[in-house]
C-alpha cells in the first residue's frame, strides 16, 4: 500500500481531502493568501467535479468553522422535503419504503451550495476573505470542462450500482463512456456542470435557490417527476447553529447538532471515558470491545431521539450529560458483546478540512447520500441530485415519518477538537453509520494513546453495522488486526467479518492538527484517493 500523499507538515496552511486534486486546489488557494473557508469552498467544488459518486452540488453539507479566540460555529446546509410530499401516495403506489433511486428519491432540497454561501459570508465578514468566487470555483470548472481521470472508487461504484442507475435521467450521458462502464483512468467531462459553476461564479451562489439557475433546476426536477418546486428552493436557507460539545480529560470536542448524528460520536467517547480504571490503557481488545459496545448504546439513543430538531422532544446536547453518559456506560458488559441488528442505511460522503497559517480551521462534510444519490442528473445544469429523502420512513408515527417541509436524519457529522495544550484538530470521514465510529477511533488513538497522526489514520480499523458499500449488520474488521485480538473478540460474542487489509468499507478518514507553535500536520487515508497538501508545497508529500 503506497503512502504517497498520506502525510504532510508545514508552518503555512494545510488541506486534506479524499481526492488529491481537491486538496491541491485548496492548497493553491491557501498559497495565494486565502483562508481556510476559501480553501474548503475550492475543495468542495473540486470534489463535485472529480469525486462525483460521493458528493456534488445536488447534496447537503455541514460545516464547523473556528478562528483563534472565537467561538466554534456550525453551519447546517441541509434541505427539507418538498412542501407537497405525500406519504400516502407512496403507499398507494405499492411502495413499502421510499425508493433509493429515481425521481421519487429526489425529494429534498439540495443544501450544499447554501453551505458554501453561508461559509463565504463568514469568510468575508469575519475573516476578511477577499478571493473572488470565480477563483474558488476555477479548479472545479477546469476539471469539469477539460476532464478528470476516473478513480478506481468511482469505477467500482458505477459498476456495482449500474443496474439501479443506468435508466435514471441523465446518468448514462454523464457518467458512462459511449454507453459503457468507465474504467479507472478514463477521462470524463461534465460540461453542463462546468457551465453551472461558471454561472454561479458570475452571478453569485444565491442564484441556485432564487434565480435563473433555480428556475432551470425546478423545471428539470418537474420534468423528471420530482415533487420539488421552485417554492421549495426559494424558501431554503442554511442555518447557523450551536455545535454540540463534550469535555474530555484533555480537550473540548465539537460536532454538528441535529438533524445530524453528531451526538453519537460524543456519546461513544463519553462512554469510553467512563470505562473502569485500568481498562484499555493502550489500544487493545478492550479498546475495541468498549467502543463497539458504546456504539450500540449510542445508536439506540440516536435512533430513538435524533431527527429534525423541530420534532425532537429534547435538545441533542442533553444526551451528553454526565448522568446520561454514565447510565449508558453502565450498560456495557466488559466481557460480553450485546446482541445487535438495528436497521440502518449505508451512505457515501466526503469529509475535508483545512487549517490556515493564522490558525483558522474548518471541518466540513458533504454528501449526496448513496453512490450518485438518486441517480438523476438534471440535463440543463448537470447536477446529480441526492436521495437523502430515502432516509425518511413511510410508517405512520415513526420518528422519521415522511412529512412535508421536514429535515431528514443525517449521518453527516464533521468534528473538531480543541486541546488544553493549544492543539487544534479537525477530523472526519465518510461512511454512513461508520462516521461516529471512525471518529471515535481516531480521537482515541490520537488523544488517549498519543499515536502519530499518520498512524491514527492508516492503522487497521473496524466498523459495526451497515456502511458504505455494505448492508450487513455485523462487526467488520480489516484483516491487519492481530489474530489473537480477533480471536478474543469472537470469544466475547462479537459476530465478526474480516475485510481486506485496506478496505474503504471502514471509510475515507482524514485529520489536520495545528500545534501551539504553529506547526501543522495533516494525514489522509490510504484507503482513499486523497492527499494532505501544504500551502508551501508544489505537490503532496
């Protein structure tokens, strides 16, 4: 397994993304004096161009942003279901669940571009950002218009899901090569998307929701049979929200509130901090067992409580009280795995982050949900629309019951940590239900076990339940784990399945840490196509 691009250090700025070209676009912005938000907008747009099976303008995004001596701010850029959506219509059509593909999956507004817009306002109004939008989108425009090389990840996703996708409006025209599957290394262009990005660069991001582009989007959505309308677009805005917070022994941890599952990450780490003294003093079988069992406890609470915050009985921060966390930790049997098999859904995502030379930091995640989302590619704009609405339930009274103008539950949850010694860390991953699990693994390795950052990301990982590319509910572990650790977990009752040595089922993780002396280090996942790129480097390290 090559480690090229995986780790980098600098005293300038740093960007990490699951595709090297996106990280390079962001590093170039940092090198020109851009701040961390401007770098992340460039990264977000470039990912839409070169990693389209994972993310795009037709999805949602969530941001954590921070400048030294300021408060952490959270941006929730997620869209509501259509105003005229009708759960009973699905049932009348014979559907027991919302379809994962096609127009009846494309039922929520795409919030991603509103997240760029809100972040850009913070950049300009608070961080004195001055780079024009045309500069920030230029890399993505170039990749869309001139072409990009298909990754192995995209080629595999296209091949494995082709039966579901090839009949969807616009898909074959954009993501197949003369009607055939693209191979890794093939050149693909997204000309309509290049035109859309150029239009936004010229007239502003608002146009996505209330201008000429919004009218075009609404027309194409209506033509494919989506219930979304221009009124749904024009009423959408990204929201600033108070992040969730957890105090650990050495740091303050931050993540996004509902409707995201960010609380699950903090519930897991809060339980782990309450393990018996002397247990898991280094990364061993007890570490894995406790985090897996903490996952089960956290997900049961998450599934019961987290949804559109307007429909929640309690505030998500109330799930992180000492009483709540201690009660959950007390349910863990230190020697025996609890039964598991809670229904959940896989998802595709891109996490990316940046820290600039002044210490301003961003942790961001955006997604179109499943591979290529709904599969619907709007002909005029080239936008591949998400299928996030498939996370709703058609069951009356269900916590996630499909209702008009409702926010869907989100697996997306970027994270950030502020250590008492002055270190600042941004981290995250793709992977549906695997996101809080992987984040807990990364933080535990770095904060509790003082492992080097590159090792934190590259070392073998596990994931419980369904995640990207997989629908089984068991505990999946990369085969690089020690044989005696795997045997002991089986002895404790864990239902195990071994993965490849480096398997993207466990996610595409990344992290950046800025030390108190200004040194910045970043690590990208060898399981991805990513890179950690410094602003003072001509190419990734």
